[in-house]
């Protein structure tokens, strides 16, 4: 908006506003406000301001604030894809561990099915407790299958796609499973 247009609009709105204030002033001059009326209006005004600020703060607190990459599809860099039976790739933003077994790639959700603790990789792939929940002691093998502890099922899986050597993990698609099956792994050739 150009300066000329702003000036014309300002003059127009200023004239209208000054006339409205003059009309209101004519009606209020007949009776002066008492001290009691002033205190009442000040208290109501202060209460209204505090209520408005509180409502705005509550609204900002309750508004969904989605940040981060979790819930979207993430690409795994080609140099970060683990070798067969190697240490898994961990994505903290995507909350998954990418393992590469003999059948292919699995994206294991790092949330423990027991109570939701973060499950880290602690041991070699051939160990029966390659993943161990630090809070309650659930144990998982390299494929995420429960080998001990209070967890009710294996670690959950995220959807993995391989297209032309590019590996993508959909962190919004999480599935439960009863056991490991070779069909759950997505074949990958380096």
C-alpha cells in the first residue's frame, strides 16, 4: 500500500473517529462519574484484562505444537545404512533404530511396548539381548523380538521403503507384531 493511500485512509478514519468521540462526549457531560462508579469500572476492566490474558495463555498452551520429524517420512543417508548384522543406525528425531539382518532392513520403534521407555542398542547383534530397556529390564534380540522381561510383545515396526538405493522410513506408520517373520524385513542391496 502506497504512502498516499495510507494518508487518505488515515484522514478518513481519523475524521470518522473524531466525530464518534465527540458524540459520545456530548452524552456523558450531563453526569459526572462518581468515585464508586470509577472504582467499579476500574475493577471490572482489570478483571477483564486478566481474564483475557489468562484465556490467551491457556489457548496457546492447548494449541497443538508439532515440532520435529517424528510422524513424517525420513530419508536415511546411504552412508548411514548399517552393514548386515552391524550396529544399527539410530535416528533420534525419527525415534527409530534401523537394523540390517540377513533378510533386509527393519525400522524398530525405540518406544518399549511395556511402559514406553526408550530402548537403546546395547550389545552385539548375535546376543540374545541386543536391545535392553534400562527402566524395567525388557530384553530384545537384534530383530526386536522379546527374549525376556515384562514387555508383552516384540518392539513395534515402522514402514520402510527402498527405491533406487534410497531408504525411507515412515515414522507415522507404526505396526505391532506377535513375532519376527522374514516378510517384515525389506530387502536391501548396498
